C-alpha cells in the first residue's frame, strides 16, 4: 500500500535496482535476480571493459619502475605515456562502448571493443620498436593512409574512429530519424577503425592546422 511504501523506502525501489544492489535480502537471490535482469548479450561488453581495466593496471608500473631501475629518460617517458594515454581516452571509449551496446548493438560493441583493446595493446609495442628512446614515432601528415612508414597514427586514429563511430551510431539511432548506422555501413568492424579513423586523421591533421 501507499502507507507501507512511505514507511519503507525500499518498497519504492524498482525491481532491477533491488536485484542489482541486493536490497531484497540475501546475496544468492540478489545474484540470481541480477542475472535475470542484465541482458546476457552484455557479457561480452563487460569482458571488454574488464580487459581495459586489467590492461591499464599492467601499463601503470611501466614508467615508475623505469625510474626505479635507472633506465634512460626516454624509456620512462615511454612507460608513462603508455599508461597516461590510455587514461586520457578512458572517458571517451568506455561511455561510448556502453551506450552503443545498450541502444544499438551489444555484439558489435563487443567486436569493436575487442579491436580497440588489440590496438591499445600495440601502442607501447609500436613505440618501442619504431620510436625507441627517440620518442613517440610520428610521421608528417600525408594523404597515404595514416602516414608513410609505421608510426603511432596507425594505432591511435583507428581507436579514435571506433569511439567516434559508436558515439555517432548511438546518436543517430536515438534521434527522431532512428538511423541504423550498422545497417548502412554493412561492416562496422572495418568501417569504424579504417573509414572513420582515416576521416578523423585527415580532419584533425589536415584541417585543424589551417585553423591555427
């Protein structure tokens, strides 16, 4: 009744909230109810998110431990930037990943998120192999893909493309037009990192210098 609900605030809490936060009494029933509330297709997105956190935790000691053992300054910079670059992009990739998964497609979100993690893992490898102690390997802006010769743009801009694609797809799907970007592009696993990545590469490095 309304009187009992007023006396007991928990009575006003929705079923999903009760299930997810264990307000119904007992950990086992709460876990079972939560499993029924959360769509199973989101498990892949949850694994990508957990993978992101685990990768970040493993990147975190790279810079500080380089200083502890007396490694060159360039190696410490490599370690610090590997971790900090990942942290700088967390506020964009993680929200984009989840809103895309909930409102557009959880399966495509899992695929794009996995590609993003693979590219993120390549960040310190490409820097170490190509740039070394000289610093982050970058190439001058060119119309040839992401630059002539291997450099970090081949790793970073495809990641930016994935984030931009998921955010745009969510916006289009929820707009009055209800546009399904996945259906339009056909192969989001290719279009997002390469198509959108190249667009952002040319937009950022080709247009923004003109604004300055």
